[in-house]
C-alpha cells in the first residue's frame, strides 16, 4: 500500500480490461486516479465501485482520437487534483483482421487514430503539467506485437510497433525534465478485447486453450499481471527506468 501516495494518475481506456485493473491497483496504492473512456455507462459503474471502496477517483468522457477532448480532460484533471504525475496511455482497439491488401483506408485509419494518435495526444498534453510537477511517469501500452510479427491484424501490429518507438523517442526527449517514458508489452491477457477476438474465431473456450498454449507458461495472463507492472513503472521504485520495454507475456517472445 501507498506506493503511489500523493500522486495523481490519468488512465485512458480505464473503464474496462487492462485499464480498469490499472486504475484499481493505482488507487489502492494511494494515487488519485482520473478514469478516461468513451464507455460512460461502464465508467460510471466502475467509478461508483471505487468510491464505495473509499478510493479517490473521478471519471471523464474522453475520445483519445480527439485532441480537443484530450486537452480538455487533462486540463480539468489538473484543475481537480492540482497536478499530474502519471499517465497510462492504455486506450486501444484491435481493428480489422484482414490481409493488408484487403484493408480499407478507413479500417487502417480507425486503429491508428486511437492506438497511435491517442498516445501522441496524451503525451503531448501531459508534458506541461508534468514539467510543472518536477517530473512524472508516462506508461504506454504496446504489445508483444510491438516486438514480433504475426500473420493477422496488420493495423494493430503496425500501431503497437509505433508505440514502442514513440516511447523510446519521448524517453530521450523528456529525460532532462525527469519525465520517464516506458512501454508495457502484454501477451494475450483475458480481457474483453481478447474475448471478442476469440469470439470472431469461433469457439471461445477452445480458442482460449489454443491461445494459452502459445505461451510457455501454458495459459493467458490476467489484467492484474499488467496492472502491477504499471504500478511499478509509475512508482519511485522505477526512478532509474526510462525508455524500457516491460514484457509481461508468459514467455511468448522468449523463443
């Protein structure tokens, strides 16, 4: 407890899945957390659960593909909580799983607008308040597919590769400001996104076993596996960590 005491965090895509788990663990560790999402119903219910637990959190509707919405939400978070120390750029979509030559421009742009521009906008609007606070931690959710390839979902894989290199660039740019920037690279984690992907393939239970077997540990991960990694990168325990890739993948990329 209290690993993040006194800190203020923004988590995009915080209503479900990895974002939800990250919000909960950061709040339990003492952070005041701003939950940003477009899923207002789920976000509202989650906020009530957090408040019932006595945790400090607020919810903002925010489409990360809109710079105006990101700028407004970040400004209001700082006005509400006084400063900003942590940003988790988590919001993301999988997009169309088609061969590259069958993709439409709209299908490609939809994924890049959220997964890449969303990280850009978040980072852009976090820098000024983090500089004012004397430093901070930006955590970008990439993927194992920001490290290795696979013969499916080209827009998603391209977006996560971009996030990996954006992370390293910004780590170098903002190191003089004591703003650390790191990426997390999850394997397959049991979230609504992965569940939806498996539903598109047919039998979810059979697919879960098959996908789990791709990991040397023999199973899918859980959202908390990623959330605790984010807590570490956000904490002062990681004060000498920047430009790094935290791979949490059950051994998937060790081959």
